[in-house]
C-alpha cells in the first residue's frame, strides 16, 4: 500500500529538486529516442538501462508526472 508524505523545503531546495527531476526525465526521454532511432539525441549522451523505448517512455512520463504534481501543489500554496 502506498503512503503519502508531506515534506517541507524552502524555495531554493524545491527548485533544486525540480531541476534534478527534470534531468532524470530528460535522460529517460533521450534514452527512448535513442532506442527508437539509433541516433544520439544530444552531443553528450549516456543511455539509461532499460528493456526498450516503451519502458524508457514510461519512466520519463513518471518523472514528468512527479514534476507536475509538485508544480501544482506549489501553485496552490502560492494562490493561498
């Protein structure tokens, strides 16, 4: 069973966390593109380890979903 946690961060730490999640999402997006096309999507690129492009896409989407959840919660708190 999944649990929900509340974590308190200042704006700088939150920005750093979002940047890190964005880097991970981009890594999985690049891996999916590489697995689909066989070409490196950037000048410097390290492929993530996974079964196929679909798995890489799924992981990238999961990271993007986490980022969106955080941004939504941030917007709600700014509006309050």
